[in-house]
C-alpha cells in the first residue's frame, strides 16, 4: 500500500513555492497537482519520527521543485530510489518498506542526498559532491531526531 509520508499543510506551502519558483526551472507549464483530501489518521511513533526527518530535510536541504517521499515495496534489490516524475514536476523518492525503522531513515538520508545534487552531479551518482550532500543530510536528520527525542523526555 502506498502511503505518502507528507504533512498536508507543508505540502500545500511547498506547492505554492514551487508554482512561483520551481516550475520555471523544470519547464513545467502547469501547477503541481493538488494533494488529495485525506481523512486524518493517527500516526505511529515511527511514522511521526519519519515525518520529522522528512520535514527537517525539506527545510535544511531545500529544492526548488516538488519532492514526494513514499514508503513502498520496491521490486528489485533497492532500499530506495530517486526518480524524475513529470506528473508532479519534480522528484519522487521511494523508500523500501520491508526494512527496519533505522533502515528507513538511512535510505531516506541516502536518497535525499541524490535529491540535493539532482542535475549537478556527475555520471557517477555517488561522487564527491553526492558524498558532501550525504554528510549534510545525515547531520540534518541526526539533529532533528535528537531534538525530537529530547522534547519527548
């Protein structure tokens, strides 16, 4: 089951920013599709923590185009994938659902590093530029999760 891990309010704000700034960079003529109305559901503590990590990355390692993060079952050996998705005018990050919570976080950091250098990195998708981006993403998520843990205590 695909369940987007995105805060609807944050998504609406990001969509508004993308319409004014990001779509021109990607050459898309239309605004990104509106987020479908979802009935509020209670999130597990792990889902809430994952959302904290995604929100921190969106703020500290922003991109001028939409990035949709989904936890899904991926066919093949991948723990995560970052793909160009013309239907949203940006990138879609897929995180393999059949792994531990720490694995989900690790895959998110790895994939967001690809997001951070999208279009600027060389043919080698794990080059030095990607490595620097990975370190930045790792520090961002570590700080956010440490802060969230401290607030819960």
